[in-house]
C-alpha cells in the first residue's frame, strides 16, 4: 500500500513539466474565451486553435509517454522560453530608471519564463535519457 502511494506521487512529480504547460495554455484559453464572450475581441482563430492542438498533444504526452513527441514539444517550448527571455530583457531595457515597475517586470517575468525554461529542459532531458 505504501509503495503504491510512493509510486503515484513519483508519477505526479514526473508529470509536473507537462502540467505546468497545461496550466499556462489553459489559462490563456480561459482568458481568451472570456474576452470573446464579453465582446472585447480575440486574437483571431489561429492562436487559440493552435494552443488547443498543443494542449491536446500535452495531454496525449501525459497519457502515453513518447520520447519523440516529448523531444519535439520540449525543444519548441525551450526555444520559445529563450525567445521570451530576450523579450523580457528588451522590455526591461526600455525603462529609463529602475523603479518598482521594472523590478516587478523582472521578478514576475523571470519566475514565469524561468519556470517554463526549467520545465522544457526537464522534459527534453527525460526525452533524451529516457
């Protein structure tokens, strides 16, 4: 009984990177749907539909582990995270003086992008090593 609980908790910990991205993408989709319902408009259909496809691939990856799919998805997420890191530094450089908003930008952005990059590297390592 105790061994089964430990195995289940290990499986949950092993799936944390995928759950991180599912939460981020799901949050975006909820926000996008809310804006569509109240009539503020959306980003078009391409981004929400592509996010739904990625969400489906992540759920498939949670159900059936595939090294190829995991490697592809984690590589794309890692590249996107590095791109967003550069965008964060670019936005930070536009502040003439380092004030509270600049620090908030770096802290919140660093946590989100750092978490995404860590999750992507963990997924990529798991896809390569096994």
